[in-house]
C-alpha cells in the first residue's frame, strides 16, 4: 500500500488540517513554506490524468477550501497551487496530490525554467498540432 493510502487509512500519522468523506489535507513533511499542505483523495489514483471527472472537480473545490483555511489562520494571501504529474515532472509519491504552498513574499517559490521564444509560424504549427 502506498504511503498516502496509509495516511488515509490512519495507519501512519500525519498533521491533518481538513478531512471529509473523500479527501484529506495534511501538512507536507517538508515545508517549502510554512503551511505547505497536500490535498489528497482517500482513494488511490496514480496521478492527475488517472482521476475520474467527479474526483477531479472535487479536488479543486477542496483545494480552494483548504487555501481559504490557511489564509484565515496563517494570515497569508498568496499561494502557488502545484501538481507534479509524472516522474520527470517531479512526482515522487504516485498517489495524486495537490500542493498548496503559501507565498509570503516574492521568490518564496522559484520556477527557474526559461521560456521558449516561438515565431508566429512555430505557434501556428504547434496550435494546429494540438487542435487538429
Ligand atoms: P511530489 O514530489 O509532488 O510527489 O510530492 C510528494 C510530497 O510528499 C513531498 O513534498 C514530500 O515531502 C511529501 N511527503 C512524503 N511523505 C510524507 C508524509 N509521510 N507526510 C507528509 N508529507 C509527506
Ligand atoms: Zn495510494
């Protein structure tokens, strides 16, 4: 059984800050910023793409509720909401989860990737590849 299934089953302890019949939110053991929280469905799905539609919708709703809780209790007004989907994207626990990372000041969480400068032709080609 995966580590988040064990947390959902209360087989291993966690700092749960929100719970309903289908979801849990608990403090990430590695706090990128203070209040860094994970929103996790109790049922096991490997990643975002594996979710059913209902769970996908509910996950965003729960994320919003938990962010509002953190806003109220920690007096924080900005957040990065992150999902790492797949190994190369940095997913280390293969049970779907959303990171809620409170942002207290600019630079609390850096995304260092450089952006690609595409020409008009390249944009058109890319757009067509996706929509056709
Ligand atoms: P990701 O890299 O997106 O798969 O995120 C997995 C996250 O789970 C990491 O930020 C870990 O710090 C966190 N994590 C792993 N084990 C636990 C645990 N037992 N309790 C709380 N957070 C955990
Ligand atoms: Zn699991």
